[in-house]
């Protein structure tokens, strides 16, 4: 199963005091780069939300945010009676101790921070008293993101499988062309050696010539590279069908494929083979670009 690192999800939840809208988005990144933006009333949830994201998202640059839309009447001022009375009693003690007068009009005390709340503490109380509910909501929001990532991942998989199929056929052609090019190159070298010997009227040593040609043949041999390439392609096919997303593993295999193709190119000078190398490297680059989007 392939998961794209690019996706977006949104989900809203209704409460008696209003509606909370969650949004989450993800783009490519090698590691976990997560950020959370919550309204002040839900600030206590931030660390827990980050923990949940780390457990449910392997990698990517992910942003999660939440906004509250308050219902009518939910922000009617609420007086903290106990806090107000406690503050008033402190004022009375202070004025009595210093022989001052204390007014019985407590309306001015309503301006003291914390005494008069606009009602937004309802959301923070909800988060504090029912943390498991909010955990469940965050997981559901992440699931909406993952659903989109799965959908995008299937599209990526289809494109990658097409390119792997092309690369597999190209590898067969390269192997066949190399055998022809190798034979042509060795015959050409043998002819040149014979021509030089004949030109300088030197004795022709068949064993020596065969030995030198054999050494050159070993230097040009790409059978090991072809075998390793076939192995990488097989492992790549296996990896894209795993139940877990394996972007890092696929990225490593693509690097190995590119290395093998470069080695082949350095060994074989045949023009047609080198053009096949260009085709192979172009195909591998397409695959590499696609898997950069995979989690």
C-alpha cells in the first residue's frame, strides 16, 4: 500500500456552545515536521494532538488547525461568583486594616481579569473534562487525511508500475544489445591487433591475443550489473505491494538502480546501448520523482 505525502482533510464537530472545525494538510518532507494551531480555549490539547499525529503519520510536513464558531448566547458573560466574593473580602480586610472606607458597589470589580468570563471557558472545560473525546476527534481528522493519501497513493502506484514495466523490458533489450556490442567490439579489437602485427611484420601469437581480448572482455562485462538490476526491480515490485507505506525503501532501491545503470554506461561504448542507458535513466528519474511523494 502506497500513501502519498500530499493530502488534505477536514472535519467538524458540534457542541452545545458551538462548532469546532478541524483542518489538516500534508506536503512532502523527509522527516516528521508537524505543527498545530489551536484557539486559546483548546491550547491545553496541543501536546496531546502532536503525540497522536506522530503515532499515526510516518513522515511529511503536516499542519493541523482548529477554529471555533460560537453559538448565539454561548458568550453571554458569566461571573465567577466565588472568585469575585473572595476578592471583595480581601479588599474589605485591607481597607479595615488601613482605616479606609470600602464601597459596597462591586460592579467595578467585574473588570478584574478572570472575574467576568465571556463564556469561552465552556470549550476549555470540555477539553479538560473529556480528553478521550478530543483524542477520538483528532484521530478521525487524521483518518480523513489518510483516506486522501491512500487515494493519491493508488494513482502514484499505477504510474510507477507502468514505468517499472517499461524499465523491465528495457533491461532485457539492453542485455541483448550488450551481447551483440560485446562481440562486435572484441572482433574489432582482434582485427586491429592483427592489422598492427601485419603492418610491422610481427609474429602473431594466438594465445597472447586471446588472453588480451579476454581481459578486455572482463572489463566490459555487465552481467553482474544486469543481475543486480533485475533483483532491484523485483524488490521494488515487492515493496510497492506491502501493506505498509515504504517510501524510504523505494527511494534507496531507485538510487541503487541508477548506480547500476551508470556503471553499465561506463563499461559499454556502443552507441545504441548508450541510448538505451539514456532511456533507462530517464525512466528511473520519473520513478524517483513519483516516490518523492510517497510516505
